[in-house]
C-alpha cells in the first residue's frame, strides 16, 4: 500500500528507495552490459510508481529515479578526478552525486509535466522524451546514456536511421508506459511495436552492403596511460611507438593517430612533420595534436602530407565543460588554481569555428572529423554537406577501463546508423574500430593494447531520413501526442 505524501509532496523513504533501485536497474541497458531486458521492466516499474502517486510526489520519485539511473550509468565520471589525485582527488566524492542529481532534474521536470496529461504514465513518457532531447542542448548539452541507447547492440538500433536517438527513447519509454498499465491491450500493443521494430532492424541488416571505397586505413593505438601521457621521460617512447606502427610496410592509403597523440607542439617543433611523413612511407597521416597560436590552444586534427606539410587543420568546436574549458577559467585558475583537466593553464582550449569536411582527395573522399566528445552529439553531424565517411579520434584513457570508453564507442556507433555512413574510430587506449554504414563492426583492435590495424573503408548508404530531417519529425509527433493526451487543454490537478 502506498504511503501518504508528507509536506512538499515527499512520498516517504520506502517509495524513494524503490525509485532509486528502479533507476539503478534501468541503467543496466547501457554499454557495456546492454541488458535492455532489465532496463525495460525497470522503466516500466518506475513509470507505474510515478503514475500511482499525487503529482507533487511524482516529481520526487522521478528525480530520485533519475539520480539512481545516472549514478549507475555515469559511474565512470569520477575517473578523471583520479588521474591527478593530488590536484583533483578532493572533488571525486562530489562529482557523481552532483552530476546524477543535476541531470535527474530533467526527469523531475518530466514528473511535473505528467500532471497535465490524461494518463500520468503516458504523460511521463512523453515528458521524459522531450526532457532528454533538451538535455542534448541545454548548457552546451550532454546527451549521454539516453534511455534509447539500450538498443544500440540490438537490431532495434536500425530505427535510428529513421527516427534518431531520441526517437529510440520515445519507443523505449512508450513501450515501458504501456507495460506499466498492467492491462492486456496496452501492454500487448507496446510489445507488438517493439517486435515490429526488431523485425525492421533484422530486415535492414539483411540488405546488400554498399560497395567499399577500395582504400586501406591504418588505425594506430599507442595505449598511452593518461597518467604517463605527458611525462617528459615517456613522451619520446610513445612518439617512437606511433612512428614504428606507421612505418610498417606496405604503406596504407591513410594513417590515423588518435586525439592529442602527438606529445609535442608541432608549432614549436616543425621538423616533426617531416619525421612523421617519412615514417608513413608515402601515406598521408591524420593525427590529433594540440595547436598553438599566441596564448590560444586548440584540440585539433591535422593532416600531414607525404611531403611533410600540413594540408588541413580541424579544431574541435564542441568542448567538454570543465574538461577542456571552464567558464571564467582564467579567474578560477589565478584565484583558486582550478583549471580544466585537459588544459595546461587557465580556461583551457579555444573552441573551433564549427563542423567542417576534410577533403582527402582521390578514393579517400571527404571525411567529417569528430574529436572525442563531439561524436555524442547527432546535431553536430548536420552542419556541413554530406560526407563520404566519419572519422572520430579520441582519448578515452580519461574514462577508465570499465564502462566509459564502451559507452562512448556505442554512441559513436549510433552516429553511423543515423547518417548511413561508415565510421572509423581511433582511440588512444581503445575502443579502436571500423563500423560500416549500419553500425556493424567490420574490424577492431583489442582494448587496452598497443598495436595497429589495417582495415578497409566500407561504403556509404544513401542519406536516410534522420540524416535529412533531423529531429523535426519527432518534434511534430511529440506535439501531436501531447495535444491528444491533454484533456480539454485544461490543467489536470492531482
């Protein structure tokens, strides 16, 4: 029996603990577990709990349920604070609770919005879909661990080509709310939609593959531990390792190094470009580096030609808050000695101008570069003309070895499905892999090893609906469903 709400709608400890536990279970569908069969009933249980209490109590339950979800899904968030424990370790105990309850405010908003709908459960599902979409944009956005991501390792993920990641979230929460009714017809209808989505995915995966581009890429994974990456005594070791892997014969069509792979500033040591070109044996090299101009620094991807010249630069434009920059960072650095993790001083990196294509010429075509965190934002892939393939370089050593790198790779994999383009992902410690235009792994390296991989570049599919229209169809659908479920345009009180 549900307890009576207390002051401010507080539902009582028993229901709060139940919401927390259901939120924790709902996170099991995220990579690397991928246990969607645990997440879906857990979300249904949370929606059932929220639908059975007064509206003010629903806000609390949604907030604590979301906090449990994010605490489990984002447990890797403490790892960056432990890289330099002497400087940042004191913040580690606060990081996970703050980000969990902070992001869960979007779930609390959905709990509040549910009061305006004829069906509280369906209203929460619609409200949470809209709130999670907002999470990808508010304060530069953080669309990590969306409920729809539980399907990435299943055929259902192929629907992202039609409806994107937030459409998968609507499918997930809509099915969960149907199950939460505990009535035969809605529950069976929800399961039927899920079965149809699974069937569509199997059909899409059975279609003929596009013609490969006929080029060979060399993906270099140096496996430099973050604590040692910038150690002056080890920098030359990692640089020599990168050169040695690049020099293996026969030469590929393109060599790719991961994010910030170059342990020196090329602007201060221009002779290094010739060394890199010579090692690559006639192949161009796309590498991650820190680029300097005066007092400004960029997290960049540069292309070095076989002649040792820099033919193109791409500067990361979607920076990680508190990781690559801090608002008012120079003041915080000067007053409190607080700086961004990845920066050498003050406010950290400068944001680049925006998305751009790299024209690599010939059979390599045009690649859309994504540096690390940029691959979790589907909207960042729609700011240019259509690319021939996607190229992500990253350094996931910041995220530990348990969950963070695998969640990051899973979200990048979804970008391939949404765009119908192959994705080449090169990580410092992993995950290093090539994904085809339907998000399947065509080649990969073992995680946490120093090695290289020569792999063929898969072909591209025609632009699917999501690549052409983005979120607009989903927004129209959400608006239509909301109008259908709001009774008489009047506020529904508890």
